[in-house]
C-alpha cells in the first residue's frame, strides 16, 4: 500500500487516508482541503471528502474553546462530519454516530467525544437544516 492509501489505524475496522491536508483561508477560521480525504467506516463504507471542501473543523462556540477548541485530535472526524452535514449523503443520526466512531478511533478521550457527540445531537439540527434549505434552493 502506498503512504497515501495506508490506513492510519490498521488493525481496526476503521481506516483513514491521512494525513488531513488543508490550507487555512484568509478569515483564519476556515480551511479548504487541498487533497481528498477518505475514511472507511466500521461497516466498510468509504466516504471521500473531496479536495476543495471547506470546513470550520469543530463548530464550537468561542466561549467553550478552552475545553474544546475548534481543532484538535478530532479534526479529521469533524471534517468528515461537516461534509456529511453539508451533502446529506447519510442521515443526520448516521453522521453523528460516525463522528463519535471516528473520534474514538482517533484516540479522543471518552469524556470529550461524549461531550462533542451530545453537542451535535442537541445543536446540530441548525447546521443540518441550513444545508437542506440550501439544497432545496439549488434544486
């Protein structure tokens, strides 16, 4: 396997095509993928986030950045989650569950991944609905 396609977490059912490569945009808060980023889920499904996709990593209110900053060990999971919310390729529940699964594989501490998962379950509907509205407007 080449370095580009070798899973970062061999020995598990989950594989990432790391590293995540991005360029920070002029606003300093968002980034654009410079290469595609692929993940193989525990069920074997491949999800590819294309080069050019823009993300804000974890959409955490500034008040909570000391506990959970917008980027960290969970950044690859946040990028995939952003992409799934943006595209609606899976249900919101499936996107949130994959976010939790990816954070576990990335070694995010249990308390932090549970906190982040519940945050997207409670507040993620805003971003989900905004993406579905944009889809309807462009259909």
